[in-house]
C-alpha cells in the first residue's frame, strides 16, 4: 500500500471535476452567480477533454490506487458519457429555475458532485468504492429531487426517493458484507479467483446486491418510486436523474457481475432476464394510460430499463450494446425532459393536454419533440432504433429468443403512447388558449434542444463511429478479458 | 461451558436480527423519522457483520469499509433530516401515509 503519483495523473479527469465542484461552492460565496453555469460547463468540458484517449496506448483499462479504481479505455468512455449527460442537462437548468422563480445556486455544485459519484460507481473495482460512489451519487440526487422546497410535490418526491433509496442501499450493503465474508476481499478481480458458487451465503449475497442495483435502475419489482419521483423533481434534473444515474448503475452492475463471476450463475441469469421481461411489458402497458408527460416518460424509462437488462444478460456483446444504449438514451431522454421543462412553469403544466396544438403554434418545438419521441419509440432512422436493434440482436445471439420477441412486441405497444403525444401536438386543437410565453424561447435551452436533436438524428444514421469505439475498447481491455470475457 | 463462548456465528446472528428488525420497521412504521431510524439500524447491522467478517478473515478491508459506511450514513442523515424538515414546514406532518399527492 503506497501512494503513487502515477495514479494521481491517471485520475486527473476526476480531480478536475472535484476542483470544479469546490470552486462552484466558493464562487457562490463570492457572489459570482451569473458565472456559475459557465464555470460548471467549463469544468465538465475540461474533465471530458482530459479523459479523451489521445495516445494509442490509452485503449487499455489501467487499474489505479491498488486496483480499487479503473481508468483509461472503457473507463474513459464511461467518464466521457457521464460528463456529456451532465453537460446536456446544464443547457436547461438555469432557464427552468428562473421561470420557476427559484434560483438555486447550489445546483451546479450538486450536479458536478453527483457526476463524480457516478464515475466512481461505474469505474470502481472494489466494493467500498462502488458503495461510496453510489452514495455520493444518490445523496446528490435526493437533494435534486427535493430542490424546490416550497412545493409539496417536490418535498414528497424527495422524501420518497430518500427513504426508499436508503432502504435499497441497506440491502446492497448487507449483500456486500456477505460477499466480503465469503471471499475475504472487497476487490472484484480477486473475488473472481475464489469459487463462491458452492457457498451457502453466495446466493443471498448476490440477491441483496441485485436488489440495490435494480432499485437504482428502477427495474421491475423495485420500480414504484420512479413515476412519483420524476414527477416531483424539477424537470431538467429529472432528465439527468433518468439518464446519467441509470447509465452509471447499469455499467456498475455489468462490471460487477462480469468481473466477480467468470461464469454467470444460472439463477442470477434468470432473475435478470425475468426482471427485464416484466419491466418491458409492465412499463409499456402502464405508460399507455398516463396523462402526465413526466409520468409517461417515467414508465417508459422502466420499459427502457427492461431492454437494457436484457442486454446485460446477453454476455459480452450484450454489454457493448448496453453501453451504446445508455449513451443514446442519455441524449434522447435529456432532450425530451428538457423540452417538457421548457413548456412548464407550474407543476401541473406537464399534462399531455397542455401540448395540444403546440406543433402548429411553435413548429420547431413540435419537430424537436417528435424527433425525441420517435427515437424513444425506436423508429428508424433515429438513434433509438439503432440502440434497441443492438440490444435485441445481442439477446438473439445468446439464444434468448422468447425474451427478445416479447421485447419487440412490448416496444410496439410502446410506440402507441409516444405517437399519441405527437398526435396531440399536431392534430388536436388546444382548448384553453395559453396566453403566457410558453414554451420558453431562451437561448441556452434552444441550443441544447438543437444539439440533442441533431445528435439523435446523426447517431441514427451513422451509429458506427460510437459503436466501433465501444467495441474496440472491449478488445483492448485486458482486465475484462481476464474475467471471462 | 463450550456453548457460552462467543464466536463469530453469534455476532452474525445478532447482525442478521438487527437487519431484519430494521427492515421490518421500515415496512411497518408510519412516521418518516422512525422509518429513517430503522434504516440507520440496518446500516449498523451491516457494520457489525463487516467487523465480524474482517476479524474472521484477519484482514482490515472490512474494518476500513465500516468507517466509510459510518461517514456516509452521517451524510445521508444530514440530507434526509433536511428533507423531512422541509416537508414538515409545508404540511406540519411527517406521516408517510399522508404522502399521496402522486397517484396513478
């Protein structure tokens, strides 16, 4: 155990984020309020640039700090994807809070700290780091949910998320302690060297850990908090919560399963598949009868969780597809939530009926929302189609035929409620004439929507640069190759 | 007097019992603060089992883990109680049965 300066250099992107977060808190004290979003954006961009793999040797994963944390290769890609998620959300935050009449300066520091937690969670190679990352992320998310503290809906969302989230964390932690009891180590790669499957504690341990993770990604039996929390959370932050935190949890779950178990235990495999199938069916069916757009997207996110879990159960190709899916999902869902936020001042403004006829009143607004919704429904040539295709393709390759067929059918049901919103936007006359200036036409959210819609379209037509990048990272990563990949 | 000797098994039983009491408390109690206390009980049960395992395996990883769990439990308490206070200011009540703004 010794401190190595090389490790610090390797984790520079993370240190950069930490410095940014601290500076954001300080500048709050020095009354530099107008600069806060710019500073947060600058810090996130700088960290992202530092993580870019510029030298050819950067393709491999490098474990640092006594194998506790991973950098380089796949870990860098995850870092970049999570920073991008936060950057995209940043476009919408300031405008939203100004219109809601509550300027909360701390949000930028909280956002950056939650990104640090997510990166630690996704790139950890040690139970302790996983736990610290998960909690750093979750505590920031609890604050985000309860941020509009004079609104009862926000209070309720915060409390529900907090109580249920820490309950799930308790289970996760108990599972981790059992796993430590079996193997005598907290490191994933060392665990894989012990044969755990014969131990009586093995199944409860992994089950408890799965409870914690499935809660965080809102998969089937642990999904109930999702619609309530997303509805009460300030909308752009709900978008961030629905995408970046799920991306991090999915990657952490995948890394944990693949690194600790050379061969995935059969019972655990079926639990994953079962949860995936039920999430897909349940999410899509219940979403069809929602009248609030935020709740609708929350149920749709349960369905998307199902697709991603199916990918997680399909081996190495599935994991590549999962990472690709999470990246695409971040882009389209942050955009969709951002647009809902732009058309909202009071909490009840997210009703679907408020969107009647908006496609004719504000053409660009309708077009952008249609792009995101079509993409979420998985209609070509948008990015959502490519990501869904990859996941189902991987599932078929690993002979999960029935699950893949159910998934495709469920996503057909899903197309119904996305397209219903589009029908409302173009073919239904607005009954109540809205006089106030909605949707918002502020500069930064408009640019954000434009960028995200363009990316959704571009990645649907040319998905291969990102996809082959992820694929090449898997070929280069020696650590993953060692652990059964 | 063999059965009076305390061995790791006893500690683990106590930990499991504490965890169960905590989990049942979360599911049955209706006051947000009591629910939160039950969650803390669950975390402390985990601490006990981690320390026991650490002692069994004769390595420090588990004991180190406990420090992080305690620090994070404290951070969680700060945020959790702040949320409960914000809620209390708005509705003078922290009964989780009355939290029903959202319904599907």
